[in-house]
C-alpha cells in the first residue's frame, strides 16, 4: 500500500533503508557472540544478495511486475450479438 500513498520512489528508498537495517541487525547477533560461523556466512551471503536486489530495484525505479498492464490484457472482452 505504500506505493499508492507515497509513490514508487519513496517505496524503493524505504526498501533500501530497511534492507541496510536488516543486515546490521543480522551482523549484531554475530558480534554479540550469539551465533556461530555458519550463521555468519549465511548472513553475509544472503544479506549481500538482499542488498543487491534492493539496489537494483531502486535503480530501476520499480518492479516490472508492479507496472500496470495494458487494458486489453486485463479485461476480457466479449462480443454482443
């Protein structure tokens, strides 16, 4: 619902900011010693993928799946006889 209220640029910015926050929280668990090396490796790899996807979304200005379709593709037409 955020794209409807704030627009796509603000939505992609929010996704990027929350992605950075997510990776920081993941790293905090390792720094505190709560988790081991397997968690650290998974957090680094998956966090990097998540950040990369958020960056690509921000640069593209939105997702192609979220763009409106052609009216003819959405509405089934029938002939009246």
